[in-house]
């Protein structure tokens, strides 16, 4: 079955032009003008629309056990929401358990991931580097297509590892073509600040941001970079939120091609003021690292402009605000009685990244369309070993394509989203730019408000060498 997309403006990281896309067998077969189309070809008129590569979100936590909580989106609901938002590839987090092989963690993740509606790959969270576990990292990278390992320098007693673990894992990554992703905050110092706040009776949601200062993100970022450089490993600093961390990444990028930084939509559009909302409302904005001041946000925009930050992802880690209908395990409310330190950390975003970022970056700040595509699709695909199959529109690449109306205006409402979460960080945002159609490997899966995809149609992304642009 062939599909022809005609009349639109094709945008890639390299440039944009008027042209047609011919799709056959799930791949881009030809690009150009007046392409010869066989009888029965399925024609889509993209007049007035942008024809962009399906977006790649490399930071999600779907159906994930996190301390006492579990994220509320299954792979089915989370990836359907992604598709409505123009995202056709997701890289999610599998995790090792203490004393167990990371390969078991991957097996468990594969089970949970079966309901995926778009293509999904896995990073591996490493917690326990006993000798066989380190040997298994080789298998992950070289045989299983899991070419990124995640380390948390925060969340003591849940996910945090010390510098020795970081160094062990970085050396393995360097040997096997993998990149290390790091959550960089000084978890030891933050733990002290949190305990002191709680002891003083300061338990409102706003103490989440007041106990996690940017200096402690900057310190950990610089430390992770030093360790990675010494180990010779590529490093991807996830969710950079502040000038201190950004400066560390920018300095490292001046001397190395192996250090990269990501920020997320929420840090570009929201500030710590959200945590000051009355009552428990601020809990919706409890995620880590926390939202920062306007000055830090402005720095992040500069970092994107200069190229010091290479990716805008979501860190989609959705917990409902209310207990119902899924239960307390999935709800922010479980932290209400004891205080901010018991609120599940995480926020939703998988569905709205494309439009919110398009509006803020292209419509309001004049970012070029190619730069937009680079940050949403091409760079993440390159850094995580799935380019040029994903992240571009080129002959031979997967036909993951978004038809995007750059002038449509609409208002974001949680009530209309497809994720199972009961709120949006961007509630009431009036944005310019809306996904009209999403194709996954040539299959039309979103057509306006209509869902044409199905659970299970997403493929596992077995990834290649990672950590380079
Ligand atoms: O608060 C967050 N970001 N939760 C998800 C885990 C992480 O730190 O990425
Ligand atoms: Zn994190
Ligand atoms: Zn995360």
C-alpha cells in the first residue's frame, strides 16, 4: 500500500522545501515534485501544513514503579497520547533491581511494554554494579539494543548511586558504544535540607523547590562531567534546569563532543511560582529537579539558541492529582498528610510537547523550523542510536511523519487529553500550532481527533551506538 503526501512544506533539520513524500512499505520511498504514484495510492493533501518527522521523546517513565507510587499511563495510553502530540518514537526507562541482573529488568520492561502504540526503546537504570551486572551491560548494549544507561545522583534509598557506581558504569559504557544518562543533583546535601525542613514543620509543596537549590544541581552536573570525561564515556545530562548546570555542560561542550544536555518543556514555560499555589495544588508541579526562577528559564532558552542544549524532552512521569479513579498508588495525594517529601515526584507532558514548544519557540521566539525539528526529533534520534531510521524525512527512513498546522490556535485542556493523568502542566495555555495527522511507519494513526492506531502496533527500537551527534 502506497501513500502520497502532497502540497506541504517538508521540514528537516537540514532545511525546508515544498515537496511530496511517497511512502511504500512503511518507508519513505521518494521525495520531490510530481512524484509518479501508482493507481490506488492513498493521497493526503498537506496544503498549508508542515510535513515534519515524527517527534522522538527520549525521556519517559511509563507504567513505572517509583518508590511507593506507580505512574498512571500504561504503555498503551502513554504512547497513544504521544501520537496525538506528534511523537512516534519514545525511549523509556527499564530498571535493574538490587542484587538482580539488568537483563531481568529489561525482560520485565518488555512485558509491560507490549501495549505500545508507537515505537519504543529502553534505557537501563543501573543501581547495583556487581561483577555479573557490569558484564550484562555489555550484553545490553551489544545484543539487546539498549545503548544507554541511567544513573541517579539523587533520590537516596530509592534510586541514588554513589560516585563509584557512576564511574564503574561510565567505564562500561565507554567500552560498548553506550551513553550514560545522568540525573544530576547532590542527593546527600538535598536529603539534609529536606530533613531539616520537615523537622521545622515546613511541609507545604513549595518546600520541594526550596530544598533543592540550583547550586546542588550545578555541583552534581560538574561532578558527573568530570567522571565521564575521565572514564571516556559519552554523557547525556537529563533535565537541565538552571544556569549552574547549563554552564557546566556548555564548558564541557567546548572541549568535548561527548557531553550533551537536555531540558524539558516544563522548565521552559513554568517557574517555581507554580509550587506556591494555595493548598495542595502545588503538588501538581512537584517533580525533580524542581521548577526554577524566570532568570534560570531565560538562560535555558539561551542555551537552546547557542546549541549548549541539544534536546527538549518531557520527562513524562504522570501521577494523577486526585486519588480516583486509579487509586492512591497513582496519586499525588499520597503525600498530602505527611508533606512535600512524600509527594510522588513527576509530571505529565508526553502529549503537549510538540505544540507547546512550537508555540513558544517558533511562533513566539522566531526559532527556525529546522532548529525546531532538530530539537524535537533529529538530535534525540542521533544521540540515542536510531538515526536515520528515525528523526528525519529521507529516502529509506521510516515513514514517521507529522502533518502540522502552524497557524491553528487551540487551548490545552486536560479534559481533552488522551493520557490517563487528570491534569496538565499547561492547562489553559493558548497555543499556535496543532498536529493534524500522525503516521507511524506509513500507517495513519491520528487523524484530527480520531484515533486510528492500536495497542501493540509499536515496535521495539533496538538501538545502535549512542552518545554522538
Ligand atoms: O520528578 C521526576 N522527574 N520524576 C521522574 C524521575 C526523574 O527524576 O526523572
Ligand atoms: Zn530525573
Ligand atoms: Zn525522568
